[in-house]
C-alpha cells in the first residue's frame, strides 16, 4: 500500500508557482466565464424563434394561396394588399411560368424595407460586429445574403412550390444581419371563371404566391437580452474582482508579514523579530500567526536554554580543569614522594569528576531526542524497585544508611515506559537521598495506586529542601549539597535528568516536606498506569 504524506496531499502542480492573488482572481473570473455562456444560450434562443417563424411563414403562405385560389384574378391585387397589411409581409404573385403578376410593393405598400448598414449609427454597427463574433464562436451556420431576383423561378422557394406543391421557406441574411424569411406556395385548382363546373379535371398550378418578411424584431429582442446580460456580467465582474482583491489582501498580506518574520528568524535575528499574532483574526490565518509566534518563542527559549547550558557546562568544566592543571604543574616541581602521591590522588579525583560530568552532560543533552523516539513497553515498577534496592544492599550502603520499600504485593504497578530510563530516575533519587541522609538514617520508598495514576514517594531524614528552592533543585547544574560532602562529588544534573525522564513519560515529579513533620525531603513521582480503571 502506498503511503500518503502531507506533502503529497498539499502538492499543487503548476498552480503552486503562481501567487495567491492572481489565483483567486482567476477562479472567480473563470466562474464568470461560465456565466457568460448565457450569450451562447441566447444564440440557441434566437435559432428557436427563427425556426418558429419559418413554420409560421409556411402556414401563412398556404392560407394566402388558398385565399388567392378562391377569388377571381381581378380581385387578387386587393386581397394581396389586405393580407400584406395584416401579416406585415411583402406578397408577390407569379404565374405558372414564373412571371411576376402582382407585387404589393408595386401596388404602393412598402412594408418590408431592408436597412442600409452604411446609413446606420455606430451602435448598430457594434451590435452587428458582436453578432458576427458570437456566431463565429458558437459556429452558427451563416445564412445566404438576401438579394432581389428578377425572375420568379430564380427564387428556390418558388421553384420548389411550383414543382412539389409544398410550402417551402428559406431564411436569408439581410445586409444589416437581420433575418429575412421567404416562403412560397402554389395556387392550384381549376381556374376560376363562369364556365367552371364540378366536373372539372384534376387541379393544375395556376401560379405561385411568395411572402417576404424581415424579422427585425427577432434581432432586436436578442440584442436587448444580450445587452442586459452584458450589463449584469459587467457589474458582477466588477464586484467579483473587488471582492477577490479584498479576499486576497486579507489572506496574502498577513501571510507575507509572517513569511518575512520567519525569514528574519531563519537568518538568526530571532531576538529582534516580533512575529505578529493577529489576535483579532479568528480564522485559519490567525491560527497560523499565533502558531508561528508560539513556535518562535519556543525556539527562542530553546536557544536561550542551549546557550545557558553551554555556559553552565563551561563553568562546571573549569573547576576540575583548573584543579587538574594545578596538580599537574605541581608534580613537575615537587620531589617529595608523599606530596607527589597526594597530587596524583587529586589528578585521579579530577579525572573521575570530569568523566562523571561529561557522562551526565552527554545524557542530559540527548535525553529529549531519545525519549521522543523510544518505544514504550509495560514496566513493573514494584519489581524494578525491589531489584534496585536489592542491588544496593548487596553492594553495601555507606554510613550505615538503610533502605525500605513499602508497597502491597497484590498491586500490579504497571506503567508504559522505557525500563532503563525509569530505573535511572529512582537511582538518582536514591543517590540524592543517600547524600543528604545522616549516618544510620532511613530512606523510605512507597508506591501505591491512586485511581489511574501510580504515586512513588522517596523520603529521607536529611535537612530537607527550603520551600523557595524546591523548583530550583530540578534545574541543570543546581545542587544544594550538604556541607560534609566533598566538592565535585555530584554534577548537579541528577534531578534535572530525573524530571526530564518523568515528564517524557507523561508524569510529574515534585519535592515537598514530609507529612510527619520530621526533618527530611520527600520526592513524589506520579506516572500514568497502563491498566487504568
């Protein structure tokens, strides 16, 4: 199974190279571009209207042909004028040979007049240009240009109507890009006259009637709707761009401030940098700002602690080194064997002190990293303390000091942790108690369950720890040693190491006075139990 990582989930291919501001603008403008598809819908709407008008023209020309067939030829001109006024179309009558018989325009009715685009204003020209551009984009078939024909059979509708007795219709394109619809129908049947009888033969084509209509209202309707849509799109685009810039500003500007502060921290000027916390922002940007601010403060504290630790190490190393150098220089000047032996003893003690100090420093410096990688396992604290005290008693304890461990054998004192590290905690606490205990003193260790926690108490009969120094004793290189103890016997890191280990196991360690009000100190270690009730 392929392992997913945060980097893989957050990877943006090409868009990751573009700033947030143009990306936000692009997303919003892209949505507007989809909305602009309404222009294409208007083209489809226009096509449906034109198709409807074509069907209407075919029906009307059939009715007109039937009306012409039902009247005498000398009355057809008057009927044609009346029908032309009612339908708004130009009517022309052709005989069966295609010769023009009658034309409503010749009769004085000029109800269909095509506009000359050269004489129109610039607004109409812009509208025609927009029509042509949209027709090109959507791939609308271009209608043939409308031109007058001198002979009736030059009109395809007239030829088709005469030969098939149907009512064909054609859409043409006027010079101003408005649709022109022509339709024709044959006038069939026996010629009207006084000699016509019911026994007449089959119907014959007496002529063809053709209608011409300039559907300017279709173009005007589409252009008006297109203009309204354009105004809406323009307003929405302006508002969208302004909102996008506002959104980009509220996101990008604080991110840039945080990035500049982070760069200054990286360049080593952390003490001079104040990472903005943006307390008024409750969104993800504010959370990021506060997280970066806290991180920079933690980093600064870690740097300060590292510098202080390095200074303390240098200070602690100076004492044994100075003593060692003094003893080595004295060996070259002293000839008395007894004095030489005393100087060699000092050298051995200083070397031992430095070895112990370096070992403790090395462990203290690596402890946090090692605990973060450690795999915790079940550890029986009762069995661990039994074994630790048994080893102490076997080796013998100086000055007759006694050790006692009180706990109920039936209790399972199991915690999750690293056994060797936890053992080091109690070794340091016992060492500390031994160093402060009087001759023949008693060190008591008690372990008991307290709900979901394990409480271990280590008590001695020494002078105790002053209340104002109870937190200080857990600091590195801080040690309140008894006056009788030889200088340099302890590094001052034991309790600091113990606290680091305990806190790495989600526990705590504190020092307090004994409950029986006797002299001495009590160290209380609290660890979470594995089998919590």
